[in-house]
C-alpha cells in the first residue's frame, strides 16, 4: 500500500481522541493520515510482554488474541473518522482544516516536553478535547460488522501497524478496508462495515446523539 503522509501523534494525544483506556486501548500512535478521496490512516501498537491478557492467553506462549487485532483496526477506523469530522467541522466554520493537524502536532510536542511547542497554537481545539476527557460517551463511535482473515500469529515484543481506508460513506453507513502488519508482513486483513454516531458537544454544534 502507498505510504501515507506522516502524522506522528503519540499515546497522550490518541487518548484525547478515543474514549478507550488501558488495557483496552489498542492504539499507541498515529503514524500517517490523508484526507483525500479515499481517506486513510496508519496507526500502531507496541505489544508488551506485560500485557494483562498474556496471563491467560496463553501461559508460556505470549500469543496476541486475534480479537484484539480486530479491535485495534476498529479503533484506527474510529480515529480516521474523528479526524475527518473535526476537519469537516472546521471547514464549515471557515477555518483551514489543516490547522487541526497543526494543533494536534503541537499538542504532541507539548505533552512530550519537546522544543517548538507553542501554547497559543490550536488552543481552542485543545481546550475542547481536554474538557471532553471527562465525558467519553460524547466521543464518536463506529459499530461494525467485520470480515477479517488472519494470516499469521502475533506475539509479545512485536509492533502491530494498522492501515485503514474508508472506501464508502453513504450518510452514516461506512465501509473500511483494514489491514494489520508486523515488520511489513500482513498478519490480518479484511473489511469493516458499520454505522457511525457522532456527538462532540461544543465542537460540532450538533444535537444528534
């Protein structure tokens, strides 16, 4: 698959976009994103040997559950839709949609105490995301039917890379092509179909649930 334009956002930014929390947060970082005709996102998850699931799946063999890989691809689809929705809302208000990405990049710098962080960049977006941390139910959700084929097992110590592409969107009905890789080897791929619900008070100015 064609490499996506870089967008490196670390786990603290991801946690401001998704309602999930450890141990069920299956995305560590966003690594690439494009908004184009076929919106796509690349994300990743480092699998530690200390994951709680390995206490029972399986003792003596740190085999990553396939359902967790599916969940990681699903959360990546959710992240893709969140970025698209925020940028779309920004455009409707006459703002530059690229400023959303600039604000998130700047937030990443601040959360990692890196040079170049500016408190004034994207402050309105950052404030809204921070306020919304206490209300996970206000996040966007994608409920999906999945058709996934597993091609290789995944183990502790590996890095899962998810690539998801939105191929169809009819009203709130969505279709995604999804893929998971380890060291450029495809371990799972398939299709996710679902319905999207959006409710981000103060950001999208919508009364929809």
